[in-house]
């Protein structure tokens, strides 16, 4: 498990996955975890903390199991570093699977590794990733995405979620759960779990037209919210509205509507006793089956499973 380190890297992007893999070793895994820099020299992270490297890229074995590529807050500096991009390319070709954390997705994209693939990154960066690399199928919401041997995770701590998923794939759910318990992290967060509240997104957009549309959707997710109606309300063309959503938020209007409805349904499922059919109607889905498909696609579990898992967790947390 080679975790790449370079100047300006975000500390937790490196430390989070490394901690998961080394903790897994305490419970029976056999990961050979190495922090690798280009020359083997130590590096300074974006927080100012210095990290030592275990080895240089040249000293790594010819074949690698997994390459983990973290990000740096200033992703432009990273992708402008041709030595770094070339290193990512070279190490990825030697690896059985390649994973990125947060803005590390930009390095994978610059190296051509995400060409034609689905990918995730920090929600604030999704629009920039989609704009700069239009052949990458950016998904702004999931905690992490796997497309073949390439995995990309969202912001910062989601590198831990991704690493736990790798441990589960390699050694089974029981060992992954043991690692999660040891690290006191949430094992139940699946790949499709939302990394942020959809209804908080307008605060991240400074465009007044877009903010108005998003506020209206979030205020009443049960409304029809067809594209033509949204564009008419905003006083712009459907094409312009789609462009605004893609550049400002990193997703289509339809995707945002779906996310808001799923979030509304999540709240209803965990806070009340309405039937699944009633929750589907109140949150804007045409039917319980439509809601089930959205939950499976976005969260990775059915509404009934979500209710059982998260309501029981919330109830346990209030007992103490």
C-alpha cells in the first residue's frame, strides 16, 4: 500500500488511510504500508507538519497492490508539477488499483487515469474538476466512487471511508468493522452516502439566479420542479440554467432535485412513523419504487434499511 506524499499535501489525506491500513494489521491483515515521496526525502504538509517518507519511488517494488494519491488544497499547484503528475502516472501503471483522496482526483485526472470514468472529489471542487476535465464523469455527492480498479473519495475524512472499504474488500466486513471500532469512526457510511447537505449548497453558490432556484427546490421538494418550470422561474433558458448548475455546483438541476428529495426522505424516515409510501409522496417521489431506486443509486441501501440503520443509531445516541 503506497501512500504518496509531496510538499503541500493535506496531512489527513495521508494519515487517514495509512492509519486504517496499519490498524487493520493489528487485527490480522498483512498490509505493507509505505509513505513514499519522489526522492525519499521528508515533505512539509499544507498544515506545516513535516512527514518523513519510508522510501523513494525508485525503491518501491516493481508491482504495487494499491496506490493512494492524496491531494493538496491548492490543486492547481499539484497538476502544474509535471514531475508529480508523471510520478502518479508511473506508479499507477504498476498498481493493481489506484485510489485518490479529496483533491487527489485532480492528479489522477491530469494523468489521464480518470478518462471516461466516474469520479468523486470534495463537493466544493466538483464543479472545477468537471470543468477542467470534461471527459471525467464527476459525481459531486458520494463519499467515494469506484470505477473498475480506480477509486476516488470526496473531502478529507472520506479517505478513511475509502480505506475501510478497501479493507472490507480485501479481508471481509468483520475485520473492517473491528478497524472502525478501534478508530471510533462510522463503519455504516456506504459509498453513496451524501458527503454534504444538499440544502446547504446554495450557501456555496454566489450566483443570485442559481441561489433562488435552489432555495425554491429545497423549500418544497414535493413540487414538480420540471426543468422548464425552473428556468421560467429563474428567467433564463433551460440551457443556461443547466450550465449554471454544472459550473457552480458540479451537477445537473435534475440531480440536485433528486438529492434534495432523498435528503427530505431521510429526515422523514428517521424522525417519524409514516409509511414508505407516505414518505415518498411527501418528499416528491412519484412512488415508493421511484424513491427506492434513488436511495439505492445515491446511498446504496433501500429506504427501509436506511430507516432501520439510522433511526436505531439515533435512538441509541439519545439514551446514554
